[in-house]
C-alpha cells in the first residue's frame, strides 16, 4: 500500500480530469444527451488541446517561438486524410484510422525534423519567421495540388468518421499525447530542454546536447500536430488549405501563451475555453452581430495580456490573485513551486529581439572570429 | 612533478585586427589551484571562452590530459572534462537549486536513461531520477546549499548563486574546473568561506581548478601558481609571491 | 523588352514592400517588438482614402488624410496597447500586437462590411518609351517611394532625432541617461512607420482598386519577410529585401508554371537566405557576450 501512497497524485490530476471529462461526455452521448453540434465542438476541443499541448513543448519548454504549427497540422491532415480516403474501402474503418493517424503523425514529424534543423542555427525571432514561412509554403503547395492528388483549391474530401465515437477516440489520443509530453518534460530530458530555454549558453557549457534536444522537441511536437491534423480531417468532410493559414498558428500560440508559459495544464484549460467561447460566440452572435465576435476576441486578448504582464500593474496583481486566495484556504508553503512552470517575465532569454537599427551598409561587424579564420589563412 | 592536466601551446585569438590573446602557454598540473589574473580587458575571460569552446582559437592548440581539444564544440569539451562558471552568473532561473545541479548530472554515465524510457516511464527512469536527486543533494551539501535546495535559483542571494554555479559545474564531473571571478560581489566573510569551499572541492572531487580573480588576497591565499595577463600577453608566470612582485606586473596595475 | 517591363513592375511592387518593411524594421530595431498590427494600418489607410475619395473625390487629399489618420492611429496603438507592456516579456507584446491586428480588422469589418470596396484612385494610363509600355502608376510608385526612402535615410542618419533613434535602439538605458526621451523616440518611430504604411496603402490601391479588411495582412507578412531577408533592424536591408521580394514576385507571376506557387517561392527564398546568412543579407551579427 505504501507504493500507492507514494504516488504523487498532483502529477496525475490532469489525466484524471481529462479522462473524467471524456467519460462524462461519452456517457452523455451514448444516452443521446448530446446534439451533433456539441459532438463536433468536443472534437474541436480535443484537436485544440492536442495542438496547444504540442506547441507548448516548443514555446513553453524549449523557449523557441513557432508561428507555423498549423503547417504541421496541415501536413498531417492532408496525408492522413488522403491515406484514409485510399484505404477506407480496402481495410475498413478502424485499421484505416490507425494507419492514417500514424502516417499523418510520422510525415509531420519528418517535417518537424526538417524545420528543426534550421532551428539549430537561428535565434528565436528568426526561427519564428522561418516557421511561419514553412506553414505558408506547405499551404500553398497543397492549395495548388492537382485535384486527383490532394484536391487542390476545392479541398480534399475525407471520409468523415460519421459516428459519435470520434470525439472519444480523439480524447483518448489527447490522453496519450498528454502522457508522452508530460513524461518527457518531467524527466531528465525535460530538465535538459528547460535548461536550454532558461539559458542556452549555460546549457551548452553544462554539456547539454542542445542540437539533439531541439530536434527531439520539434519532432515530438510536430508528430502530435500531425495527429491532430488527421483528427481534423476525420472530423470534417473536406480539408481546405485556407484553414491552415498563419492565423490558425497564431490562434494556437494564443492558447499556449494565455495558458502560461511552460504550463501544460494552462494550455489545456486555455484551449478548451477558447474553443468553447469561439463556438458559442458563433452560435450566439448570428446575422449582423457575427462581426462582433472577432472584436470581442481581440479586446479580451489585449486586456488579458496587458493585465497579466504590464509592469505597472505588478503590485495589484500580486495583491489580488487566485493563488493568494487559494493559499488562504489551504496551507500552502510559499516556497513550493511547480516543477515545470515558469513565470512569463522570467523567460526572456530566447525570444529576445536585440537587433539594432542601422543605416550603414555594413555586412557584418569586424568582430567575428569566424571571419578572421579566413583572413589568417 | 605530477601529471599535466591542461596544456596550451601558443594559444591565441584575434577579433578582426585585435589580438585579444596571443601566445599563451599554460601548464596546469593535476590537483593544482591555478590563478589567471590581470587588469580589466586583459583577455582572461577570452582564455576561458577558448578553452571551453565558446570561441575557436585562431592560433595554437590546447590539450586536456594529452588529448587535443582545439576546435571542438562546447558540449563535447564539457564531456571531455572541462566545466566552467560565468562572470555574469548564468543559472537556470526558472528551476529550483537542486534541479540546476541535476541538469549538471545529465551526462554522467551512471545516470543513463533513454528518451523513450522516459517517455514511456520504464522502471529505469524512476531509478535514475532517484539516483540523480540523491547525488545532487550530496553535491549541494559540499558547497553548503543543502538547505536552499528547493528555492528558485533566481531567488538566491548573489553569493549563493555563485556557489550554485560552481555546484552545477562540479556535477558534470570535470577534470578541470574553470571559475570566472568566483568571489566577485562577495563580502569578506563570504570570500573566506568560498576559499574554504574551493579547497574542499579540490580535495573531495579530486579536480584541478583554474580561476580568474581580481582580489589579490584571494589569489595569493589560494593559488599555487598564477599567470598574469595584460593586453592578451603573458606578463609573468609562477608562484603568486614571485609573479605579483614582478616589476612588469606592478607597472601594469599601478601604471607607469 | 517584356523582361524589362517585368523588372520595372517588380521594382515598383518591391518599393511598396520596402515601405512596409521599413515600418517593421524601424519598430523592431527601436521598440524591439514584432508589430503584427503594422499590416493592418495599411488597410486602415486604404479605408481612409476610400472615405475621403467618396466625399471629396481627390486622391491626393485622400492620401493626406490617410497619412494623418494612420500616424494618429499608430501613436495611439503604441500608447494604449504597447506602452504599458514596456519591459514585459517580448511574447506578451507579440500577443498584444496580434490582438490589435484582429481588433483593427474586425472594426473595419463592422464599419465597412465584408464586401470589398472599389477605390479607383486615378486612371493614369500607360506611357511608352524606347519600345516599353509601362503603366504610369508603376512609375509614380517607384518615384515616390525612392524619394521617401532617401529622405528617411537622410533623416535617420543626419538629424538629431534620427541619431537619437539609433542611440535608443543600441541601448535604451544609456540613451535615457544621455537625456534622450525614449518614449518620445518610440512614438516618433511608430508615427513614421504608420505614415509609410499609409503611402504603401495608396500605392496598393493604385495597383488594384479592391479594398477589404484583410488588405494589409498578406503584404504585411511578406514585407516582414522582406525585412528579415534584408536583415531586421537595417534600413538599407529593408529596402533591399523589399525590392528583392517585389522583383521575385513579378518574375514568378509571369511564368505560368510557377505563378501559383509565388508565395511559396518567396518564403522559400527567405528560408534559404537565413540558412546561409542567419541574420539576413545586411543584418549585423550580434554576439552575446559570454
């Protein structure tokens, strides 16, 4: 029994929460308590969670800014969707689903490696624009594909898994994604990854293989983005490449950032809430009011970020926040901190922008050892 | 004469036309406490950066235990056995003290555990995690940070942050430990304490120590041998008493 | 002949990109932030031209109104959304900028609806010389933007304010200690960037009269790409990157086989250039002091 007590339940709280959530809605759907639109929303939520959690590995834990997450999803959606469309008549539903999930994830992971390679050379802000470019390239290529291959601008028709189970499968996959990411982060490898975020130079000097870990993170993250893409292709009747523009990447980034840097639970909650709000606003604000949806979204976003980050509001934030309220009810040692959480204002190392305005055409400063190598020869 | 740990041969680097360090010949023997001193801008930290692979030397070579490490990257050099601290402290600020040290233990062969083993929580993962934590605690005890092990490293006072950096470097099990101004910003009591700790580290970890320092009392009280640099060239080498009384050195410091 | 026409067209498109890229690069260099809403300022400028043209019918007045309005808008955005976050994490500022971008787009949609508006700025016809047929608007764009860029370069390099801008971008703290009003300099930077965006909006409407609330989104992203290609923070770099982008786009659009992939080609060039030169063509290499 001692081993039972030594389990850190806190570490498993999010699995339990997600599982409970799934079971409740699974039961509801079996007894017929869910409308089709609700089921569709649940599928969307599962996809959003998976995207946010996988992006959170790159942004929150590795500390690199990626603006091309939708690109990986796009690769997964198209390849998984195509595989499904081809195999469906031959193999039947379940094997097709499994194979297309694997194909979508694997191809996206390969692209993750391809994008991870420049990440080794480029600093945060430059990497961000490269990932954005990658996403747009992928999208353009699929948009101009022939109608026989990937459907081109008309979109690729996919076999929608037209049952009430898809969201259950999706949530099971979310649990899998959660387990893998969380296990990775809460291990020595996760420590190595966060050390790169906190101080890359020190991480190198401490013998951390930065190259290896950046590649691992990009691979795992894009693998799950690919899986999410396959789920997306199953949940919709056609895949349109316009749905994977950089705007969508940014939407995922917003979920991660609002959830809190380096907080997987935060990403889950933010993804759920934002998707829920998005869908609900769409149903509430119809007709002439539909235009207000984006306006609300934008205003909420700006206010939340300014409230959470403005240096001038620091005192106010510290005096009134949920954690203090929580601590009042529960004896909580102030020293205790979550193992893998990071404060926003303490993650400045990688995504910093220190390029300087210049008017001179000076290709590079003379103080670069690389250049002197050549001069001395 | 005991074994030579670090040997540099005509090591030098130039940035553009500026020769930051030139013709540096060092020989550091096993178990030595070696000091690198010199006025500001003398090229001391540049020497560290070359030895640890941050910069690639433009001339010369250097050897650790007879093995040529010139031109290798930082990670590889750390694996070979050179660890360092930084002049402007570089800790993993979002991690607790003990986790900083645990990162240092990452590459130790006895704590091997594959990525997949961690991802799928194989038993070896739990075993290594426990062992790493245990070892990190021991290291923290030696540098005197055992009490603060669960504090966030950025919340530590300055002197303790320096100690933590030393602990993290030590965790990589180096043959040569390079300390860049370990006593900077410490008060006299802390400095005396640090001298004691550095001696203890050398004895308990059987490590050779190369340090940069401005505090002459610190250097002469601690080091067995020193090299004085000025404008990238060696002014004097030898025991602290001899080297610091060299007329060239006095001229460089006081002016003339 | 055809090729030279394409080239001139490319340079004209490129100068529009360069104008937008300058806004990105200056804000990036001085406020150290990626102003995602910059592209949408172009769109606002476009609507301002539309409104003025509809009421007064004069394109030049429209341009003036757009410049004034965009400058006011840029400065207001900076004051309300970005200034409170000075000193906060760059990510937070980035997300706010994204929020502002959405805000501008949705506001424009609420006011003007989502159907595209037609703005016929001016029909200037074609000009023929040396066997070339070139639309006049292309020459106007090219000429105007050249002058603007020249003035800007001289301004930054030789005036007191311009030098203060460079000082702020090098080291905000030190600049403040030297008596430079950092807030004012950042405000001026936003004002200049927004004015350039208004001009870019005018040129874009001369090229194609259709105007909707996402007018600035894609050109904004491409101009940012151009700024990065040239080396972010570098004013000559932004001009060079913009021109390169425009020429590539113009050439690619004339070749039917690759025309649909034009966007992809431009982004691919960015990736290739960054792999060869990680800080862009004219970017300065910054080494972190260890």
